[in-house]
C-alpha cells in the first residue's frame, strides 16, 4: 500500500478516535517490558487488558522501531549516519550494553512519562537477555516505588488463564492499596 494511501486512512482513524471516547474503564496503566524480538501472542496481550490493565507503553516489536528519530540525510556518509542513529537513537534493550545510561533508570523515567501505575515484566521463557536484565530493572523499580509483577510465557501457549489471573491481582492490588 502506498504510504500516501495509508496516511489518508490514519487521518480518518484519528478523526474517529476524537469523536468516540467511550466510557473509561477502571483499569490501571502499565508498561510492559520483556525485550521482545517478535510480537508475543496476541492472546497474552488481550488477557492482560481483560485483567484490568491499559498498556500505555511496551518494548514489543523493538526491531521495527529500532531507530527512534530521523537519520541524517545531509551527509556524504549514509552508512555512518545509520550507525550514528543506531548508537544514539535506539531504545533501551537487553541486546544493548550501556553502562553509562542504565536501563533501569530509563524504565523508571518511561513509567513516569507515561503516568503508568506499574510495570509488567513478561519475557519469553527462552529470552535469556531479558530474563537476566529483569532483576536489575526490578531493583530500580523498587527504589523508585514503582509497582511491578513478572511472569514468563511460552510462545506457542494458547492458554493465558494464569497470566490473566496474575495481571488481575496486580491491577486490583494497585487500585486498592496504591
């Protein structure tokens, strides 16, 4: 689809969103993190939403939004411009080692910016980098007073009842005690 046609559709959708606000639900606002390299099962996301959570930010599909911002087009070194954009405009990820800009501090800042009530750490059971990052990210959340919960999922799982129950308990605890 040509980008111009897609942009027309987006403008129409934006207008429809402005017209229909609906009734707000009694949900909490969460950031989902787990350094996904591909989108997790949609059933998992729906389960989290049905459990009482608005997903206000995530790191799903990082590869499709790896460079955030424009790449310098006015250069004699286009490859260098791409490398510079990657190094300076990439989102936090378990795939990037960055000692000078801790991922935990960036996560807490994101939670504050999105006015989220908490963080859901949900990594695929086979995603070692995300599983290794989680304890450090949780320390930052604890120090900042950010509520969090964590679980692992299996990519081929079709049943998310346990995840829905955990997210629902997390949502209820924030609504009742935070």
